[in-house]
């Protein structure tokens, strides 16, 4: 699975962005997916996860109620809608796929992801 994230940019605090992650291959619908981010000088952290069917989602506490993860298996794409952005959301955002048929918990833990895309930079100005 090859992943390509897009949609990052510069936005003012309170604004919105939607990130997209396009995947290649025929097994996309069998992979739980996630978004992670890495801020300058910090370690990469988990942001959001979605099960292969889209029926289950999970978020880190700092983005609950502001971010929404979704997927369109027909388009091999996962999305991250980010609303009410804050300067502390500034980071490089990465999408990643869990190994085939893995449960969503693999994404939440984040240390056994099978595939990573190149990141897209999100900058939130105050």
C-alpha cells in the first residue's frame, strides 16, 4: 500500500482544513487507517483512527470534538476534517495503514503500522 497525503497549508486559528490520504492497491478496504502528527521538536503522536469498515473511530483527547476521520473505500481515500484549529495543532501530519486485517487498536497504539505516507504540513497562526 502506498499512501499520499495532501491538503495541508497555512490557516488562522479557528479555521478549518481537510486532509486527504490517497492509497494505491486493492486491499485498502481491509486496512485500519490512522492520522498521526509530529510538531517541531516533539515526537510523533497519534491523532485519529478508523476501522477498515469505517464503523469505528477513535481520537486523541486534544482533538475530540474538533477533528473527524472518515474514509471512502470506493475511492481508496481517508480524510481528516479539522475544525476550530489551534496553534498547537501545527505539525506535519502523516497518514498510515495498519497491517492487513488488523484491528483499530493497532492504529491507536501506533507502533506497528505497516505503511506510512509522506507528511503534509499544517501551520496554524494565532
